[in-house]
């Protein structure tokens, strides 16, 4: 039996990468999967109100607790949990404590519209 060829030569460890981040907010693209992008967000401060009119956005928390504020409620996502904000929904994010690290999954090139 033939061994399948390895497609991705590198293993990415977002938690290890996050430890080197000292910025109050850092959002970096880690990989693209089909028509979606996986990004790592490290935050110690709040991100402003915004929406993505053409893409859902899934947040997977990997360190700290992440608060996602929506127009009608607040969701706390803990390490190992994920939550999806539907396309077009107004939201903002912040760490529940001093710092949070999460992975976001959304359509590559998705528009971001900021609200006051």
C-alpha cells in the first residue's frame, strides 16, 4: 500500500506563536483552507463594533476567555469552545481577563464594516 503524500509540510502551533505577541491586539493569517482563512487573534483590549456582510465568522478560543458582544446578548467562549457569528451580525470582541487567544475562521477576503 502506498503512503499518502503530505500536503502541508509544516505543523502550526498557534498557542506557541501567541506567546511571542506583545501587542495589545494582533490578528495574523495562519492558513487558507479552500475559500476560507484561519487567523489567530491575540488581544488584551477590545476590538470595535463591526460586521462581515459576506461571511459567517467562527471564533475558537484556545487561551483565556473571549467575550463576543452582539446587539442582543453577550457570549463568553472558553478554551476549547467555539461560537459562530452569522454573516451580517453586528459584533465586537474582547478578552474576559487580561488576554485571550482565539482562532477565527471566515471567508478569505471577507469585507469588514466598522460601526460607531
